[in-house]
């Protein structure tokens, strides 16, 4: 399956007639040694593992590679903001208020109206967003995968119930429900907000995984596993799950971007992460009053969000191409 | 076909009922309706007791639910928690404005999105295609609220620079909008930016999916057959390719409706449009459960209607599913 | 000398892929005479389908490209016609039947309408009633029961065989002079295959059209074809009438094909497949494209350096092999070798 050129297997020989006793069942070797050589040359086998094939395909996707690079730098800087940022998040400097972006004093993104360095603030905010987003992606993927796997594998009433539930969740106005939950439940801790977001985002993955399991369960290796006595749990997780990795990974990646956007929207509207925890949406909300004069207050955090999401989307695209090149056009 | 529609209609009713149950119990359980009020020092116990009595808050939840349903259907969602203000008049006005916004945005997004998608598919790998792809990717990456703010900045600066208002950056209408055509144009100028902000992301989605759908279809065997019969390329595209390619877009548009409503909430907030979104935010800020529930119920009904329309359209476009 | 209905001359069609330029059709020439059935046989990738798609100019323009050659039909070179003129020929003078009727019919359009479309494109004066009458009549001709009801049905309501019949109806709607059937039975069950071939015969008889029958199934060729063209690696390697090709093939590839075919008239228990793989159309082997797999080559340099033209090997029989005279003995050898194997293996010869 993962080999580039298949060698004749005993099965092929069986199809063509009975195999020679003592031989591997190849075609009658031509008496001509010249033919022998060319024949073998045509059959040179290069076995490459799945991983190598994937890596090769991904690396050629230049946009994805560049995005990955940029994303790693941003995430690295954001997650270690306390070491990278030139100033503290709340460091007030009334002598330097409302400065436009400049190179002096390392105020790359300028300062806000009480003199706090904006680059640092954006960096800290990004850190929060990144943490929340990855948490959301992880949690929603975990839930979605389990639900989807169970629904797809067992089918019947379990599938029906779960899928009706999923359909139903999709019928409600998404952001509205999120806002209600966040307003009442999500005060303060970013991880609370993250959990709430995750509890609404798992449905897409569940759908996809279910679809995969539905088609996989008809495949022979599942029958073989069952015949050799494997338990359901083992089949679901050790045998079928590895075959669903690619859509799961692609979707998880895109979920990160979605989570960032949702978290930013929540904090912009005032219902998400609350101060003093830094949040990009909140920065934009605070800055919008002065956006006509101090344009960097709104522009910088926004650009950061856009950049991160663009990178993630390109990476997701590259992943999709690399993991499943047989899929129809992106 | 008619039975198909009827069946779908019938099926929606239990969904609406189920939604009402979930909404009610969901909202009631996330917080004490009076929680916010209790924290305010100037609200007296007497006021609180009155509210409890008015809204039967001392009854068990299922009873409250039935009361709520009764209020909702016979008394137009009843009144708010605080201030006992009738919900429906405010909600209805807000609903009307939001509908203008959302429907205009959806139609715009569909027309442009589908158009771009079809053209990108026909000119795959061209500059046009790459440009559209870039627009789509940006669409997935730009937060609506930020895009809305940027639009405001741009057009305010245009006004400041030139003195003419192309589009308004806030509000629904000017103070003296006139009548008839004048009024319509004034409204359009006010709603233009919110519509653009709202439509952009949906547009990106539709054009992407349409492109990919068209590409699948354009290489399909039956398109080849149509060409082999001697049809003009435009006819091939219109009658054979598009009809098949549009099918998944219909479902997508319906599913996207929920996202549109979310987008409307944000857009209305930024552009100060007194629509459902603003109504909802206000209710949410006040933690007033009744308007919140009314909002959720109305929007859910609209989403269900949108899905219904999509199902019917799907059945019309794809005869294969009519018989199931 | 009868004039051919279609004359393909030195056709070259290429595809540009990320891995390189694929020469799917590499200087192909053959003629089709009025009323005959020309069988075109070859493996996947031999160029047999791309050739006829090039004739109808249905090759997607990127990445494909008809590089050079002539396709003479009705006194004109089809490759030089404008798009408009070409469209008048498609579906009317030359009609095509495709391999998989399930995917070749528009799933969301009624079958009758699709047949009607074929009629309407070439006769815009036709009104709805006229279209319906003629389409129902065509469905009847191809043996679809209850044609009037079937007219209003969708492809998914038809069986596989019926769909192919509908495709044939669509093809003969305008009495074409040339019918091209590209693997018409490959996607069908064996019993249905026979039926569909029967319908094809009827269609042919009624329209008196010349037919190009493309298939990789030698059994179908033996049944239906008058003459045969054998293709390999984008080239024609042998041409002749069907009896000659089967009884006296003069190209090692054809010999290989015949030997891979189970036959009732010999004592062989084993089949002798052709070793190796079809050639890469991006990096064709130099000289004769078949030489890496050829038993007849025997190390002779000529096969590697000179591209063999189609040599005359008999009346109306040509083969592209430098050593075509040695081919008959090759056949005996192959059968002997197999016989020897069998003896060595202890089975009956």
C-alpha cells in the first residue's frame, strides 16, 4: 500500500495459474538474460513509509512551510512573552503616552493612552489566544473523535441519538449560545472560556470521524481484527483510529484558527476573558475609541490575529494536500 | 415533491419544541435569573419578591417552562424580568432591521461567491484564481468585528478627506431620512458597510466551496458527454455543470445561517444598528433571561426555516433524494 | 479503392503534467472505412481513448494539447475547424459512447431530456412534442421497455444495461456517419455486455455508420470487429483484419496479448503474461517502446536505436517490428516454453 511499485505477490501468481513448486510463482523467466536485466530494472522497488511520503509532500508546499515558520516564531514569542516582551503588560509610562509605532525605546507597536508599550501588550494577548486556541482544539478534537467513533462504529440507536444531538447543536445560533454560556459561566479564567468554546466546536469533528468510521467498518481489516478476538475498544482505537488521522489533524488545525477568532470576538464584546488577563479582542475593544487617531491600537492586535489565522489556514491546506493527495481539489 | 415538502415541514415541529425545551432549561440553569439583581444595593427585597411572584420563579422548572411557553405563544413572549417591559414590540422592530441586514448579506455573498467560484474553476491556476483564493483565505482569517472597525475607519477618513459620505459608519438612518426612494437610499447607505462586513466571510466560504464543487463537476463524465453531443460551452456550464455543482452549496448556505446570525450580533454592535444583535447584547449585559430566551427562540426558528428551505431546494435540484 | 470515412494521420497529442510532458498519442495513423467496425485494442495508457478524444477535439486544453497531425473527415481536416464547426460535427456526424453509463449521464436531468438535448442541439426547429416523440422512438429502438414512461425517469432509476442503451440512443439520434464506442461494455456485467453489444449492432445496422470499437477485451474484438488496430505506448503497433491478427499476429506485443488470452482450442493450462510494466509515457524507451519487454529483441541493438515504422507484412496487414518475419516462430517458442515448464513442473503438457 505504501510502496511505490508493487512486486508480484503470490496472489498474482495464483490468479495467473498454479505456482511452480518450490518457486515464488513468477512468470517463466525468459531464457534471454538481456530481458532478465531489463525486466528487473523495470521492477525496481522503492518502499517508502507513509510518514516519508507525507513529509515529502508537505515540504514542497512552500506556502505551508513559510507559514509554519512564521507561526512557530509568533507562538514561541507569545508563549514566552514574559521573556521576550521589552516591557511588562501593565507597565505604565505616563511620559510616553499615545506614541505611534517607532523604533525608539523598542515601542514597535507604539503605546496606548497611558503609555503602556503596545508590542508587549499584543504579545501577551497573543499568548493567551494561543493557549486558549490549542486547548480548545485539543479538547474539541478529543470529544469529537470519541463521539464520532462511537456513533460510526456502533451505528444503530447510539448513532441516531448522537447525530440528532449534533444536528441539533448545529441548529442553534452558534455565537449566541456561546455568548450566553460565556456571560453566565465563563467569568475570568481563560480556560473556562476555552472549555465552553470547545463544548460547542466538537460537532464538526464528530461528523467527520463518524463518516470515516462508517466506511472503515466495512473494510476487511476490521473483520480480521474481530475474527482474531480483538475487543471493540481495541478495534476502535488501535485499528481504525490511525486510519482517520488525516481528516482529524486537518480539522484540528482549522479549529485552532476558529477558536482564536471566537475567543477574540468574545473578549471584544466583553463576555470572554476578563482583565487583568490580556486578550487581543479586549485590546481592540479598548482601542476602538481612539482608532481614528491612534490607529495602531486597533490595527496591531487585528493584524496579529489575521497573520496567525492565515498561517494556520495555509498550514491546514498544506496538511490536507500532503496527507491525502487523492482528495479532490481544495 | 409535495409530500417531500410536507414531510420536512412536519419534521420541523418536534425540532422547534425540543429547541424550546433546551433553550428554557439551558438558560434557566446557567444562572439564577435574579442573581444579577441581588447584587445591586438599590434593589429592594420587595421588588425581588414581586418579580418572583410575577414570573412564578418559586415554582419547579417544568412548571415554569409551561408558563413560559404559554406566555410566548399567547402573549408574545411576555415581559422582561426587570421593568416588566413587553418583549415583543422591541423584539419585532429589532428583528425587522436584522432581517434586512442578514438577508441582504446572504444574497450578496451567494451571488458574488458563486460567481467567483464558477469563474475560478473555469480559469483554474490563473491569476484570477489565485487572487480569489487569497481573498478566500483572508476571509477565513479576518475577525468580523475587526473588519467592521477597519471599514469604519476607512470610510470616516474618506468623509473627512472629501466631505462626501459614501457610506455611513454608524446607525440605521439619518435624522431626516425623507420618504420613498430617498429613505431607501439613506437606509442603503447606512446598511452598506454592515452588509459588506457580514457578507465577506460567507462570500469567502461560498466561493471556495463553489470552486471545488465546480472543479469536481467540470471533469465529470456527464459533462464530457454533453460536450460530445455538440453543446456550446456556456450551455454545458449552465445546464449541466452548475446545476450539479450548486447542490452542496445549498446545504452550506443553510448551515451558514447560524454563523450569519452570530456575525450580525457583532456587526450590529460595531455599527450601532438597533437590531436583534444589539437587543441580545443588552439583555445579556443585564442578565435578563426572558428577552435572552425570546431571542434564542426566534433565531432558532429562523435557522430551522433556513434549513427547511435548503432541504426543499435540495430536493428540487437533486431528484435522487426525493423518494427517501 | 473505397475512401475512408475517417483518416487519422500522424496524430500527436501531449499532456503537460507536473512530472513532465506525457506523449499520450505518439504519431498515430489509421483509417476507418464506411460500414466497418474497427476494433482498437490495447492496455490502459496505450493512447486508444486519447486518440479518439483528439478526433472529436474533446481534450481539455490545459493540460492537453493536440500537437500535430491531421484528422480527415468528410473532406476536411477536423483539427483545423473552428469551435463552432466542430460542435456541428459532434453528436451529429460523429457520435461517441462512453465507458461508464452511470457517470456519463447527468444524474439530475431526466433521461428523455438528455436524449432530447442531442436532438435539439442539431435541430433547433424541433418543438417539445417533436423532441419527445423522437426520443421515445429512439429509446424503443434500443430496446428500452416502456419508453414513454422511461423518458421521464432519471438515470438512477435505470439499470446499468438500460443506461448504456440510453447512451446509444443518444449517440444514434442524429444518424451519425461515424460511431465511436469507448469501452462500452467494460463497466457492465458479462451478461449485460452481450445485450449491449447486440444493441450496438442494431444501431450500426440502422444507421449504416462506421464504428470504432475501443476495448481491451479481445473476446469482444473477435466477435465484433472487421479490422483491428493494436496500440501500445501511444503508437499503432499492428493493423490488419481480425482473422489475420488473431491467427497470424506479426508484432511481439500482439503475440503476447494472444497468449494472455485463455483459449479453448489449445492444450495450454497456463497463460503467458507479458512480463514488465507498460512504458512511462513521459520517458519512453528509446527506439521501439516495447523493447524492454520483448522476447524477440534478444539483445539486438536495432530495437533500441531505431523506431520501427509500420512494415507491410501481408495484404492489408502491417506491423511495427523490425523483425516481424521472425514473429511466427516466436509464437511457437512461447507455447513450447510454456509446455516445457509444465512438463518440468510435473503437470500435463
